[in-house]
């Protein structure tokens, strides 16, 4: 263990694999972890604000590893009551890295008297966060590095008042308690299995929540007991475990304490053997079962000394089984376990043996310790996304890739206290040697002018990346060390209209935006409702007015929204549902605008599956347009899920154009369109793109 200056780091906590094998570094930074099977692992270490890794390592024999600990970010999690916004002390907060390193970045903390839990040495990529507290419903969310001040991140969690459900998890066959089961709450009654063709194809005979579990938060103790906080209403309480099939129990929660017992079965069991291309067994190979639709890893194991493996607790659903060794991977074997379970051992041959080499540079200098992510292009991947780390000289080596596929590579340097994402990319095939250049940073600057010249309280931020900061006394501002790309600057303040400016920053550029004139503002606030007078959460609010840029906001869980727009101009306030629904109101110049009600009048729904023959198309853009209406914005839009399924709601009956855009094998967008008639109520429109001709332009 060394720091960025090369000095030994004593007393660092080191962890490898999962469940983690742990130790601490000695006086000279040395550590030792013994008894590991050959295979692929991730290793990480932390000491206070210093964090090293996770780093992917390949173990064939004993190996020395030098892990560099660099300064990570500080994450402050603010936990408050959603009811009265008061801080919640002694709340339990859990953090884990959302990345290709399984169980990386895991930390635990409790909130102090001010409702704040502080984490040091946080890697600046997305994390899953779970928060629980007595008397409140637990909550799981995703933390993106969006509110950064230097190397400090803040994230606010609002917990709804809740009721505690207590229970016990037991083995269905023996009745013995199961320790370490992850317990999650899913709102509603989800006992009914999938019936429609597309859902059935995705889930098989597995319960509908099985593909969505996160495995974070509450865990059963040695006696199998647990307690979880939920809101009042109908809930399905779900238990997942590495050795059992996911299961759930239904209950209706009221004010009274409840008890629930969850019985877990061994589920489907698959046995097999991992061999190299010359048919020799591969001890220690990592074997995983993934959902065919969605790609989430369900269970993992390792082959024993003879290459044999056993996967237990699998769902009766479409899964794929694959294996990895230090330098090769197997092409996934696909099974619909709802239809049949293989009687014989499954043979996994490590036949993907391609290699890509390269180096990561920045300004012509090597970037040591950079992370290089690689993703296979094209449908039905032979190799799933993964990551390797560059050495001190910036060199990297990717092994175990398919010989006949293209790969997209993305390189990111270690942050070392830097709060921005810096990255470069390249395309490559097996056998290639590539150089990935991380572009130079730039600077964004300008000066603000406001009516009356009062600059106090006016702030500027780069949306999604920096917190709001005050202007200089002269109205000037400057953002230094900004990666190139399109950056949205947002200006806000009491008495002025919010203003958003998009600037395209090039590598190494010092971009001066000049003088930015702000206008006098008025509050635009209100609520978005459905045709049934139910609040619409997460609807997009777009305010348009002549002579200024659009303003945008989103509705809160109770359907309300608020922003500040120019006072002296007519406004068009539009509400757009994330999965359908569209309406707008016009507000005259200087008129009242603080109690607007926007109602989606449509009651029709449209759902279906997009495919090419028998192959579902995921991540396709599905758009509805009104014939004859010229607008850059569609009437409604969404994306297909991993099974090609989509759903749009709050639609008005009538004639529409259904437009579907997907990427072909080369990554080129292909657009298809046809006319449809939407009737009141439920509408189903399954679309086979093989029967349509693509339009010449998207």
C-alpha cells in the first residue's frame, strides 16, 4: 500500500473478493492474503479519506500487488423526515459501488444529531444507497456525483413515516433459520405470476420481483429474524440470498406491528464443469448465472479444484450461465429453466481468448492506474461488460474477449481528489493495440448583469456537476478544470428569472461567454394531475417564453412543481409525463402564476413489444406523434426494456404515428414508422420491425 507520492500506507483496511477476505497493511504498507483459489478478483483498500481501487486482479499463482491509495471524496448524506423536514438522528446508512466490481465500495454509517452521516474515501462514480430508521419506511436510491464542492458530495434523503414489519426467514425444507438474507419491500401485491407473452418470456415462472432485487439494506440475523420499515398499505416483502431462490410474502400494513415468516427453497440447481479449449479443467474459474433479459447477475460461485461447480437457488426463468478465468471467458450457455433443467453437467468451454492491449495518455503522458471499461457491441453478447486497470506506465491488457466482435473502450483516471469525470474512448477488436487519449480540461467564464444591478443572492452552477455558487462582486464567474463537452449553466436568485445557457466546451479551451443578461422573475408553481385527479410525480415541466431559453423542472412525489420565470412576458407552461400524458397552459405577462393546475385528460394506454422476428429489441426509442403537428417534441415517448416491452399512459384517443428508433449492428440509428389508432382504454400494439421498412433519416 502506497500513497500517490509513493510512501507506504500503514493501517489501511484491505479486502478482496466476496464475502470479503480482509486484513490491514503493516508498518511498511505490506499485506498478505492467503488461501485464494486461482481466478478473477477485485481488491480495494481504504484509510480515512484515502481509497485504493477497486482494482481487478487475475490470480493464477502467488502474486504481488501494489495498490495506490489516493484521496477520495467526502459524501455527506442528509436524512430528514418527508413529513416535517426535520433531521432524523441515528438512521442507518449503507453505501455500495454501482459498477463492474461486485460488492465494491461498501461502507456503513449512522446519522448524527443533525441527521447527517459522513463517508470518507468515496469513489466518484454512482453508488447504491440504502437508508433505514425506526418509525420510518426504508429507502433505496442511487447517488450520482452531482452535487460536488471540491471533493465533497451531498445527498439528501427524505424518509416517509412508516410502520415496522418484523419477521423471520427459514429454510422451507428444514425450518432452520437463514442468516444473511437481504430483505426488501416492494409496494403492492406481486403474488400473481406473469401471464402476458412478453412478461412470461422475461420472467418464466419466477415471481415478478425476482429480476429487480438489489440485495441491499436489511439482512436477517443468526436466528433468521429481521425488521423493515414500510409505509401503510399493501406490500410484498422480498427475501434474497446467495444460496436460495428469491421469495416474497404479501401483507397489508396498518398501524399495528406485524409479523411475517418467509420460507426460502433451494430453487433450481445447475451443476457443471469449466474447461479450457484443450478440455483440461480450470480450477477456481468464476461462474455466474445472469438473467437473459436484463443481464443482472443472479448468483455466482467458483469452480473447485477439478473445475466442477454448482449453482443453487436459481429461479425458474430464462438465464444464461458463463465462466471466467484469468485469461479467457466462456460464451454464455442459455437455458429457460421454466421449461426444462439440464439433467447432465453443463459444459462451459473458455473459448473467448482474444486480447486487446493499449495505453492511456493525457497530454502525451501516461495515466497510471486508469480504469478501462470495455463493452461488447451488438446483440446477444458473448462477453459481458467488464473492467481492467492500467499499470503505472498507463499500459493495460484486456483478455478473454470474443474474436469476432467489436468493443467500445472507455478510460477514466483515478480522481485523486478531483470531483469531475474525465474520460476518453476508443473502438477495438481482438488483436488490436490502441491508445486512449483523455482530453485536456478547459475553463468556462463570464459576467452577469441584472436589473437594478443587485447581484447579492444570485448563483450559478453547472447542472448535474457542481453546487450553486455565488457570483463574484463584479458579477463574474469562472469554472476551471472542466472536461470538454456540452455544459448547462443555470443562473438563479431571488427576484430574477431562472436562466439556462448551454455552452460547448472544447478540449483545453478557455471559453468566455461574455455578458449574460438576467430578467426580473416571478414564481411559476402548481400541480400536475391525472384525469382521475391523482398527482403525477416526476413529470417534466417546460416553460417557454419569447427571447429566453427554456426553463425546466420536475414534479415532486405529490405532483407539485416550482421555478422562476420572466415577469414581463407571456409564458407557455407545458407538463409532460415520463411515460405519457401531455398538457399545457398559457400565462399572460405579469399575471398570477403560482397556483397553476395542469391536468392530463387522456385515459388511454398503449403497450406492446418491439422485436425483429423472435428477437426482442431493448433500448429502442418508442415515440408517438400527432399527424400534422409540427413540433420537435413528441406527444409521448419511452424506451423498451430488456424484453422489448414498452408502455405509455394518459393518452388521448385518436390517430397517431408510432415511430420506433433502434441502433443496427454497426451502431447506426434506424427509424421505422407506422400509423395507429388509439382507442379509449387499453391498447396493445406489438411491432415486428422485420415487417417494416426503415425511413431514410431518423
